[in-house]
């Protein structure tokens, strides 16, 4: 009877100990000359190696041999130290991606890199990054705040455009090319309004007097209903007010010298 009791106790203890089995790799491959990737069954994609990631672009075809054929399974991305560039379109439309780790070795985030990552809630841009290309984080609907370090000297058009929850873009005080006022992104001298966060809830916004250019997609997708004055603006960029579905009143200054034909694309009045 004693032996049976001991055996049963051992079984009970074994059943109470949680299992910490290591995640299994379900796919792997290369994504650069010296860069590789692995995807495990927990949805963690790990990018490893030295140098630049390749540029797959935003279009995914049936012939795609990277992890992107399993993009719906990716919930977490870890880019390891040594990778220097995130390729164009690398994580385009990874709608279940919630977190990304970018190492201090990365100097450039490619165009469309995280475009359409609707579940991405936070992004930390390290001090090593110098360039954020066009549409890099466009339509990242769960992002609420972005902090741009002093090292970033290039921000492409609509890099943070149409992010429905984004209310605040902060810029390091010593950044040589950009600044932020009340969460709105400007060129350093404030002559260009680069990005008005489309998650802001205000209905009215007055463009500062120093602004002479409204950048490409600068107000795209905003919730504004009225822009009463743009006193010294002379140029509207491409799609500057596109998808501003609530905009009913805008005062266009007489000094406008340049406006793209798509400036007000999809605006309803």
C-alpha cells in the first residue's frame, strides 16, 4: 500500500508541473545576402544575421518564398543585432503583428515596411535609425504615439499617415530636420506641415503662420471638420487632404501657387 501511495503522489506532482516546451520552428529561410529568418509555432518571427534585409516589396505573390506566405501567423517580430536595414514592404499587411523589436544596428526602415500592420500597438525607433522611408507605418491603426529620435534626418511622405489611433508624434529636441508642436510633425523651421496625426479628435485646426507647404498626405484621414486659416501656405502636396471625410470647411489662401490634382481626393462636403 505504501508503494502505491508513493507512485500516485509522484504522478500527481508530475501533473502539477507546467510544461515549458520550447517553441518549434515551423518555417525558415533567407531574406538578405547574410540575413536569415525563422518562424516558430508561437508566431514569433526572428530575423538574424549581418547587413541589409532584402526588399520583397508590398505585393505578395503565390511564388513568395519568404515568411510572408504565413504572414497571418506572425504576431511578434524580433530583429536581432547585426541587421542594418528593414527591407521595403517586409511586413506589409501583417495584420496580426502586435510587437516589433528593432535593434540599435538598424539605420533605415524601408518604404511600406510596416504598412497595414493594424494590430501593432507600439514601436520604439532606436537612436541608430537615420531614415524612415515613404509609407513605412501607414495605416497602423493601433499606434497611438510615436517618438522620433534626434538621429532621424529623413522621414518619407506619409510615413505615419492614416493611422486612425495616432494622436501624438514626438520628436527629440535636438533633431536637426524635424520638430513637433502639440503632437503635429513639422520640418525643423516649421515651413512644412509634414504630418497631422489622423487619430486626433479635434474638429478644428489652425495652421501656424510659418507654414508655407502642406506635405503629401499631411492631413490624410484626419477627423477635422474645419481648417479656418492657412495664412501663408503656397503649396499643397499630393493627397494633402485625402480621406478627410468630415471636412466641410476649408479656407484656401489666394497665394496658392502649387496644388496636386489629388489634393482633395475622397473629401466629401
